[in-house]
């Protein structure tokens, strides 16, 4: 009886080890494909959740796959600390092993990332700089107007547009020039930071100001994210 129990225990350890090794191989394959598909500077971290892994392989359905990357290029901007959670992932054994030509799909994807203030700063007229101001951004500096550089202090809000992050003026102050029409300078503070081409077919859903940058959230459904 004792030998039987020892044998069962050893078998269980071997099965767990085989399961974890198989999961690591699959994670590495998916990471390689994502790196190639999106031209990432470094391989992203990939974690397949759920145990046992091999039963998910047999069914071709995976509960959740988490993807993380420190830097990802997107529409001329750089996304920092990207995290994406893929739910309801469907993949055959050959796809997991890196074979075949069809796409790995996911029912849903939800992601988050940070966009540096410099990404917005570069799209403002020259001479203006911004910094966080609660839920909005504060813009200050000198704005060129009819050959003269006038001092401007403004509060701008951030939001989501169809093509990226929308920046729009909330209040604008031009000291010493009360008669200057607001439209003469406020329209130049209305810009869009393009973010329509995000990794994994994500679409921008929200953006918030934080002390360290703009925190964005994105989501997608019926995602095709890795070719075998």
C-alpha cells in the first residue's frame, strides 16, 4: 500500500510538471507570434491561467490569457505598461504549438496602458507646455498670434474620440488682452492624439489624467490575435 501511495504521488508530480512545461511552451509560442505580428521591441509576457492546462488544450478553449508589455508603439505614440486580458480564447493544438495558418481567437479583450504627457505636448503649438491639474491638464506658455507671442494659460480636458485621445479647452485666460476673441486661440488647443490602431484590435474606451501620465482603457470583442 505504501509503495502504491508513493507511486501515485510521483505520478501526480510528473503530471503537474508536464502540465506546467506544456503551458510554458504555449506561452512562449504566443509571445513570439505577438512580437512578430505587432513589431514589438521586446517579447511580451504571456500567462495562461487555469489548471490543468492540458485539459484546456484538449478542449481547444482557454479561460484567460494575460499579456503584458513594457513598451508598445501605436500610431506614432508609445504605450507604456500595456496589460491585456483575453477571455474565452479558442485555439487548436496545432495553433498552440505554432503550426497551422488559421487565427487564434478570443471572445473578449480588455486592456490598459499609460501614455506620457510628452505625447500630447508634442502636438500642442510650440511654446506651450502642460502638466496635470486634477482630472484635467493645465497648459501654459506663449502662443504665436499675428506675429506676436501672447501669454496663455488654459485648462484642457481629455476624452475619447473616434480616432484617439481628444484634447479640448475648458477655460482659457490671456492676461492683458481681454478683447481678443476666444476663438482666436482656443481652437489651437483643440487637438487629437491618434490612437486608432491599438494592438490586439483594441478600441479606446476611456482616458484619465494621473500624476504620471494619461491612463487609457480599451476593449474589443471577437478578437483574432495570433496566427499559427
